[in-house]
């Protein structure tokens, strides 16, 4: 499920959301392009979870889904792997260079 934050307490959820479970996000409202990266060894974002997310997104959405080509790459590696530049960041920047919604300002100005 893709829900708002769960406070882990029905009373707190009820106070915040008016119901005991957090409401689901309406993913069909998403209109922005998405680049979805996934690690091969990521129990927090499995292939099945990513496919379910993709299935729920609007058809025709500008979507790129890529798996990081390293058998050990997991959720924490997105920020802390020693070779994250080679495995991920260069590819992220390559995709961002092709997005039509770039700022006219250079990043390093």
C-alpha cells in the first residue's frame, strides 16, 4: 500500500486522518515524469513492490524504471555505497539531462 504516515497508534491516526488507518495516496494524480531506480538486493523496495507502484501510476506517464546492476546493491547503498557514483549517480544525471523540465540556471553557479 502507498499510504500516508502511519503513527502506529489508532488514536493518533484517527486524530490526524479521521480514520484508524492512514489514507492511501491517489497515485493517479501524479503527472510529473518519474525515474524509478531499484537495487537488486533491496528488501524495502522489491521488484514486486516496484511493479505494483508502476501498475498504479497513470498510463502514459513519462516513466523510467531501472535496476542498479549490482547483486548486492540495497536500500542504504543509494546514499552510502563506496561505488554509488559509478553504479547510480552517473546514470541519474544522464537521465536528468534529458528531462524537459530543467532549470535554465546551471547547478554550479
